[in-house]
C-alpha cells in the first residue's frame, strides 16, 4: 500500500524539469492581449522558461508579453 497522496505525486510530476531553474529577482512588466502591462517579478529562470509572480491572470496556452529589467543595465 502506498502512503504517497495523489497531490504529492502530481507535484512530483510537475517538478520534473529538463533544465535546472535558477532563483532570481528581476523586476518586469507582464501583459496579455486582454490585459495592459502590469508590474511583475521573475523569480526563477531556466533554459526552458521562467516563473513570474504577477496580478495578471494567465492561463496555460495564453499569449503573454514579458519585459524583464536586467540588473546593472
């Protein structure tokens, strides 16, 4: 009998990444075709993508525009 919950198994599947993620804190602006640009923060980066915290509602498959303010530039 397995003691691992289905939510734990789902989380483990989501964490299988092809590229390692690097923690960052980059100020940015995020917009969608339906929402004007709003402040956001990029919190990790990898070769395959990034994680962004924002108040803009984004669904899987939705087109987004992200402007990242790189440090010292």
